[in-house]
């Protein structure tokens, strides 16, 4: 038995097939298009509304932007040791030495930053605290925390550049 793909008299399958080329043009790739379509259809199941071609294309484009933003936030912070089992899983003495040098350079780089930057780095990158929680605790805007973390990240990469390039 085929799944029912209609809601409010609109056949999702037919609507998607008719507009698939336009949908693909508005998103980055096929996987994002499928994720965006799924998101739109889930929203429509929760909150039924009249659906036409314009609504579908706009909703898919908006959902794909949300997907892209979520992906860029996840990959935005490379120094997230909080969720790793061990930042130093070296297999050779040379790798252990390089890991120790990177750690020492990172500590020295962060010592040059303000107390606020040090706290932001520790809470986000070492403890894994959520940005919205950090912002609320420190009474800062979320965007301020995000911008400062981006600056800290660039600063750390600059400070660690020679060590990271040699690996």
C-alpha cells in the first residue's frame, strides 16, 4: 500500500516532481534539496495550509538556508575538545611531542587574550557549553558571543599556524 502523499487536496509527490528542477536550482545539492523538502512537508503536516508552486519553492529555499546555517554553525568551531574522547590520541613519540607543543602554543595564545575571551573559549571549546547559555550567563547578545568566538578562532589559527602546517 502506497503512503498517502496528499494534504488539503495537494499531492506532494506530483507537486515535487513538477517543480524538482526549480527546487534543485534554489539549493546547493540534491541532499540539501531532499532535506529541505522533508522539512517543508513536516511543517505542512503540523500546520496544514494551502500549497502552490510559489509557496513550495519559497519554503524549500528558506528551509535550505536554515540547513546551510545549521551546518556552518556546526563546522564553525574547530577547537571543540569537549566532545572528543581525547585530544591527544598520539601513536608515536613525535606526535605526542607535537601535541604538547600545540597545547603549549594554544595556552600561550589564549594568555594574551582578554579575560572574557578566555572564558568564552573555555566554556565553548573546552566545556562544550551552548552559545545561547554562555550569552545568557554572561548577559551578552548571542551574536556578540558568536563574533568573539570567530575572532578567537582566527587568532588561534594564526598563533598555531606554523605548528599545524608542519603536521
